[in-house]
């Protein structure tokens, strides 16, 4: 196998392989721009790395393209800061952080994204009214995926 990889990519793969092993994961996927690295560990003694390049954006089942494209340019996209599992409420027995039509303030927690057993808050970047929620509880989300759209207040 002939790999023409620069040192930065090799360092990234090495670091990802370390995380894969330390977290005892069977698969780890990392995407940056058009580059996508997938590491698989199907048994403890062997790890395989794949790198692919895509010319078109990846479509996500939980965010159909028709829901992201909209005529209202005044809406602010709330995006996922990382790859992980999304939660709409702080725990199963508690209510959702937001609902369609709810008023939110800048800095309000809208979602939690769990990545490598760490809970990361996704906060509103503006004050306004929730126009759309594009994800469901416990779905997988990608980096920069639009999670919700907020119509900002007039005075912002």
C-alpha cells in the first residue's frame, strides 16, 4: 500500500488511533473539509485507517436538504460544534431545552452534544424565536450541521 501522506496527516491519524485505543472504540470518524479519515478497530490487535476525499457535501438523514434551504435569509443557523450524539433535554425525565416558537436569549443552552463521554453545551448565538428544530433527540450529528434556526429579535 503506497500512502503519499504529509506529516500533518500522519500526526492526525496517529492521534486518532490513540483516542480509538484509549476509548476502546470500534470505529472513529474525523472529517475536515473534503478530507475524511475513518479508523476501524475490529479486534484489539489490528487497526485500519481509511482516508477519502469527497467533492460534494455529505447529506445527513436527520437534516434533509429541503429543511436547510429556506427563503428566509433573516434566520440564524445554530450549528453543531462537533461530531457526537445530540440531546434535546438535560436528562430523559426533564423537558426539552427549546421548542419551536419558544423565545431564547443569546447564551441560552439549546442542546447538548456528547462526544467521547463529554457533554458539550450548544448555546444560542442570538436572542430571538426558534423557527425550526432540525434534529431529534439522541440522533448523531456532524460538525457544522445545522441543528436549529432562530429568527433574531429586531433590535440585534
